[in-house]
C-alpha cells in the first residue's frame, strides 16, 4: 500500500463515528457551495458573452427547486411540519443517516447512548445561524423559509440525541442519594432544549411571535451554558465543537449587524415619526422611509416604539407593507394591523380613548377617526419578494386584512403588464372576510 494511502487508512481507522459524520456533512456543504458558485460563474460568463440566455442555462442545469412538484400531504403530517413530499424525503434521509451513525460499530445499547452526546453537539453547530437566517441563507443560496424549516428539524434531531444521551443519567440519579451539579446541570440543559420544540411550532409562531422568539433565545442560552459546563467537567474534546458553534453564531450576527448598519445608515437619520390612526376597528400606520432603502412587494418592516412604555421597549412590531407612495424626499409606507393582545392593542386603545373636540365641547368617541404621531425606529424592509412575472394568471387567496398585503403585488403586476415586462393576463383575488353577524364570508 502506498504511504499516503496507508496514512489515510490509519487515520480513518482511528477516527470516531461522530467525527466522521461531521466531516461528511462538511464535505457535502463544500460541494453544495462549489456547485452554486460555479453555476453563478457559468451564468455570469455566458450572459457576459451573450452565448445563451439565463433561462436556457437554468433549464439545462440541475438543482432547480422548481422541478419538484409540491404535493401537499395529509393534515396530520402538515401539523408536525411536513407539508410536501420532498420535505418528507429529506426527513427520512436525515433520520436514516443519524440511525446509521448511532448503530454503526457498537457492541451495546450503552455505547449508543454515549455516542448520542457527540451527535447532539454536532447538530448544535448548524443551529448557530446568528440572530437571523439572512446571512447563512444568502451564502447557501436557500430561501429563508427553507432555512427556517431546516433549522427546526435539525434542532429536533439535536433534542432527540440529547434525550437519548441523557437517559444514561436516569439510573445514576435513581441510585444516588445526593444530586450533584454534574447531574442537575445537564438535565436542566436537556429540559431547556425540549421546551424549545413547542415554541417553534407554526401555530405558536403565528400568534405569539415575540414571546416565542424571546423564550427561544433565553432557553438556548441556558442550554448552551449548561452543555458547556457539562463538557468542561467531563473534559470532553467536543467542548471545542461547542466553542466553534458559538464563534460561528457571533460571526454571523456580526456580519448581519454590519450589513444592517450599512443598509440603514444610522449616521444620517434612524428615528422617524409614524402616524397612527384608529378606524373601523383597525390600526393604520403611515411612516416615511428614506429613498436609499429599497422596498419591494411582499416585504415587511419592524418598528420599535421607544416612547410606548416599558414593555414596548422589549419588543418589535413586524408589519407587512400594504402599499407605498413616492414623493420627492422618499416614500410613505402604509400598513394596517388588527389590534391583538400586546403593543398593537395598547396603541389602538390609546387612540380610541383620546378626547375629540366637537362644537359642544370635549367628549370621548370610539367611532371617530383618531390620528396621532409617535417617534419610531424603522428596521427593514425585510423579506424575499416572489417573482410572478412568468405566470399568465395569478390567484391570491387571502383572509381578513391579508388583502392589503397583495396590493403591492397587484400594482407591480399591472405596471409590468403595461410596460410589456410580464406575461400576466389576469389577476384574481379570493378574499375571505369575517363578519360579526354572519361569520366568515367569501368575496
């Protein structure tokens, strides 16, 4: 055997299964990045020399997600975050690879339980994506929704490995008369990881986004601290893996903050005023956005109200932009929200209870159109707009105030059709509204 091959064979014989798993994942990630960068380079060179069009190259090269048919699965599978067949196939592949990694070259069940610990640490590394999914999603050329879905399922695999590894402590705790920090800390870290799973459910994120995200970050910090204590106490080499994940999180967060600073340019003007109005049981918000911030249909902004109370200083309000108006100095964004429990309800109630001056004096009115201005800090716009120019008929299915989110898309499609930049022929809107007398009505 040649010396190089002999060295590789001896190295492969010494390496552990979790390390082999991590190296294989890194190699697959490198292949993915090389493919996308090479594909972008080929597209750029071809378009520069006008050899072929971008659409022809995209149709000839593999890897386009549009080639997959998104057949929806039964409701039970969609409830556990498996909506399409390709998501189910991806989950089967992930579970198969993890089961093979756990059961390969083991002599007993206890060895599989001990091996689950390193697997849990390895699965923590791809979860360290920073404060947002923006930077890793742009690097991997993935949609943010796909990135969020992968984040949720990798986290669930990490929790499963943690539970399997933590089951080793159950007989030890039962036999011990006195619990030590070496027993309590890893159990507490595992409990924190388990509690994150219900917080990332789609229904919880839809109705309690602020609470879910704050609890998610808090539980993640507590779990990482507990795992770091446990690994240092056990003198495990995987504490360096955990340190690498923390450094990766800090790097992604720093890059995201720097990109946000350059996009927002706070050295100019970051604080603006938002015009709040309460009308027809809805909260209307109008805010001026500087011209250097580009806005596209389907995007949303985050608003921070520094003078709306102590609780308001701990949360951001995310609102989709309904439509905007251009002006000489910038553009005015128009947004609407249905007041719910929290900051939006307090803002709405504050407007309703303001006194309105009539001819016969001051009185409180709940039906009048109340208007008030308040300082606000704007973050965004965020979100990836959908490209609908290649469709002949576009159907929007919306509910309640979700109709206002489609206004910018409709305006974009109509303008593109007038300019002969899109093949759109018909736009249909199926709007389901709620009436207090008759329930849900279709329009």
